[in-house]
């Protein structure tokens, strides 16, 4: 009888210790925004430590404690991959660490970082698997927002440089909306015609109360082709205007209009020569590498100085080569598909990051934008603009290496390390040593 009582007391003590241990684990899970789990693979029981019900939008104890219930919460687009990786983990003993989406009861989608380890029998049969789930939704959203802000910042910088370049042009340049407003004008336009915010194009350039009929500029809105016209302003000056349609940031069709004062020129041919000179100046002095390319053969027709510098070849060496001759073999198929889409009319332009191979065998990363530049239907030309992003790539690679080194030091440290939110005091990540110490 005494023996029975002692055993009974010991069992109660063990049960109490187990309950206290589970309670500590549950508190740890709640503090670190983790859900701990244990899967008895042989018995088929799935145990959650932490508030899994709230995590998935269920009432207390409503969410089923089965592996099938967990699988059903996984987003359909991620489920096959996760299940396949879990099978590989059990069969090949590879590391289990997956990031995937889950769908809460109310349909909300959350991102989980799921990591775990398995205990196998001597003959390799998986017995028990334990792990931790981190909800990283806010982290990913924050990273996405930062990435978008960085992209916007880069775009703003390029846009600022471009607008500054336009202000230096010895021509009147402005953008034209189909409601006759002028959303942008360069310095020369403002000097000649005034502030575009104070009037419509016909008021600024022609001192008219109503739109011109017919308007040669607006012809580009209908034909969607580059149009050229010659007109005389109220002060008696004659301008040759080149109007080109394009789709702006709002995805609405706009016009780029360049007006050259040809008042002092006696012959129209002279005005064309001046126009060619202006074009050449813009072409050669552009902060981007620019090339004119035969759309059908891919041969390089003309390049500016900066394009030649990036490619590592002289202009004469580049003329007659194809853009394929410069491209890294591993990037060729992607670029060929883009040109195929461009030539077929599926797209009117494309942007790609790729590598050039310089004559000394080095790789140079570029960001390339290609658009249709055909002037006549029988002449098929594309305009390629490239920017050297090699140093940016190196910087990103260095950051990735630094991150990997940090992770290695963090995970392999002989000391227990925890990352703690300085404002809330919550633990959001620990290394293995810390987890071992904390139990």
C-alpha cells in the first residue's frame, strides 16, 4: 500500500512537472510570437504549444489537432511544394525549413516561417517531429515597402537627372495631354511661352482662346506615330515641331513635343541639319548608353560614346556586330524572347537586367530598356538604352555575403543569443544554443 502511494505521488509529480513545462513553452511561444508544435508521426497526433487557434482565427480548441488540418491551412499554390519538402525531409534527412502562406478561417492570408527537426528510429523510420512557426507577415510587408520605396527613390533620381538634361536642351520641349494641358515643359519652353500651369497649349503657344483646327500636334494622338510640322508663333518666329506619342506613368497616351526655332534658316534642309545636330548632341551626351539596332537581324547600327565604353569596344568595332555577340550566353534566351515579343507587337518595349562580356572576358551587368524606334514602316529599328549596374550588383552580393556570415556566426555561436525587440521586449529570434539553454 505504501509502495502504491509512493508511485502515485511520483506520477502526480511528473504530471505536474510536465504541465508546468508545457505552460512555460506556451508562455515562450506567446512572448516570441511563435507557435511550437510536436507531431507524433507513428501515432498520428499533432500537438500545438501556443495559441494556434487565435493564430488561424478559430475559437479556443476549435482547430483540429491533426496533420491533415495543418496541410489544409496551407495556401493551394504552396501546398504541393511544402508537402513534397516534408516528404524529402523524412526520407532523405534533409533540413526542414519552409516559408509558405496559410489561410486563416476568415480567408486572411498570412506568411509562416516553419522550422523543425525529426527523431528517427535506428532503421530510419521517422518517429517524432518538433518545430517552431514564426509569423513573418509583417516582416515581409515591411521589406516589400522598403523595396518599393528604394525603387521609387531610384526612379526619382533618374527622373531628376533626365529633367535636368531636358532643361539643358537648346530646344523647346514639353509633354502634351489630350486635354490640351502641359504637365511638363523645359526651361527654353518656359522662357519662350511662359508657365505651362497658367494655360492650355493653344493659349501659351498661339495666344488663342480655342484649340487650333486642325491641330497638327494632336494628329499623333490619332495615328500614334511621330509627326513633324512647321508653324509660326504670334511673335513671327517659325518652329519645326516633332511630336512623338508615348505612354506615361499614368499609362495614358501622351505626346513628347520638341520645337526648334528655324526662323533664321533659309532652307528647310538646313533646319533638318540643325535637327540632326540636336539629336546627335542628345544621343552622344546622354548619361545612358544608347544604340540603334536593326530589329530583324539584331545588328548594331549606331552607338553613343557611353555605350561603347560599357561594351569595351570602339564604335567601329561595334558597328556590324549584333547585340547577341555582346550578351552572356546564360542571358541570351531571355533576351531573345523579349525581342521576339517586341517584333511581334506583343509589347512596345521591355527592360531586362543582363550581362555583357567585355573583350577581356569580364562580365559587366547592365540594365537595358529597348523600345521601337522605327521612323518608316519599311525601316525596323529599335532603340536600346543601357545603364552599367555592375557596382550595384557587387554591392548587393556583398550585402548577401554579410548576411550569410552574420547568420553563420549567429547560429554557430557557442553562446546563447536572442534578438529582442527594444520597445516591447519580445524575443523574435534565438539561436540553437539559446533554445537548448531555455529548454
